[in-house]
C-alpha cells in the first residue's frame, strides 16, 4: 500500500490548485466553472475518447504485466471537480469505468493529487464513495503548488518514483494537466482536456 502523507509546511485547502482558483479562472467565487469551459456534454465526450484509447492500449499491455499500476490525477480527471462540485464530488463516468475495468484486469489504481496531503482522508472517502478502488493516494507537500507549476510537476514525478519503488510498473499515467504527465516514470501518458488551464 502506497499511501503517502506529507509532513511539513502549511497550505491552504484550495484543492491543490494553488493560485489557480477552482472557478476556472473566471474570476468569480463560484465553484461551478468559469466561462472558459465548454458544455459538460462536450467535456464528457472528449474524456470518453481518451478513456477508450487508454482501454485499447491497456487491453494489450496489462496481460502478463508485473504488478501493473495506473496513476490517476484526481481533480477534473477522475472527479468532476469543476463541473459538479460538492461535498462528495461525483466521479467522471468514463474514468470510473476505465478504472474499474483496469482493476478487474489486475492493475492497481493509484491516485496522485495536487490536493494537500492533509486532505487525504477526505479525498479517499470521496473516491471510495463514488466507486473508485484506492490502492494508493499521494497528497502534495504542504507548499503552494499551482496547477501547471514546476513544483507540482516535480512532486508528482517523485510520487511516481515512489510508486515504482514499491515494486509497481506504471503502465499508464492519466491526467488533465501537463504537470500531471511530464517527468517520465510511466510507460504511457494519456492527456484529458484542461481547456488551456481552465480545468485545474
Ligand atoms: Mg486535474
């Protein structure tokens, strides 16, 4: 089990988006998404396309893989953080289906989020409540890590190195921000839309 808890520093509980508000850059205090976001139906459709590509790939990769793991970003990747915020944020259906399928094929499903590690318990409750199997959960160090920042990217890369150190083979890394995916330590990456940063 690779649940990591960072232990230093302090941070806001902004959901890991740092200086990028959860309003999608629209400048309001609403959590319902800014004006830059396309309709929900378009977002889901675009995610579904990537999820299908990932499943096609994994169907060929998972058989015979040694301790395969898939790493997922959380906000706006596996949860509908900006489109449907709430105390329990709903799962993004195409990603939940992919995660459940991958789990059934022997993959561990491990989550690496920019949310501060102080929120891990809350985050794990949310993920489990909406149907995800949480084999590992990495919350960020308690510094301000803006979405897309080099610090966030470095933290996420180091989390994947730690996962590999636990003996997993990271066959896929899936996220909606470039900082989720850069830095290597995954056989393949799958990029979901972020609409030029409007989705954290
Ligand atoms: Mg995200």
